């Protein structure tokens, strides 16, 4: 936080009132909200095609991007599928988990602070 000192009209040269009042203005710096990584976890039961579909539907990826990321999840066990504000990340995780459950797949999606 920084402070600016302003002189009143009476404090300027030539002002002979003798009143030495000082006005402080505060300038606040806004911070960007923290970001959260949305992670997709591998399991041995969810079909690869379903994971590709989830990535296309909820993360707006092309088929090629989705397929590549699905392979990363499959080979490494986990992959970051996006970075979002807290509310958006929370919504994405909820959407993916609900969709997976409705289709009876154990796909796991989580989020963590970046």
C-alpha cells in the first residue's frame, strides 16, 4: 500500500493561514485471485473414449488435444487439464464427476491450488 501526501491550499507557498493540515490518500493494489489446476486421474476401468469425450465436452479441447491428454493421463497416472479461478475449477470438477457417475465410470477429477 502506498500513501500520497497532498498539501491543502493553505499549505502552498503564499498561503499564510498557518494551518498545516495534511491529507493522506491510500492507494490499494489489487491482487489476482489464486488459480487452481484441474487434474484428471487415471483408473483401470474408465474407457479411453469416455475420457476423450469428457475433455472435449467440459474443457473445449479438440479431438486431437483430448486424445493426446488422455494418453498422458493413461501413461503418467495424472494430468493437468486446465487452470482456472476457484469457482470455475470447482464447477469443472463437479461437472466431470457427475457426468462420470451418471455413466457409471469411476473417473476421478480433482483440483489443487497452483
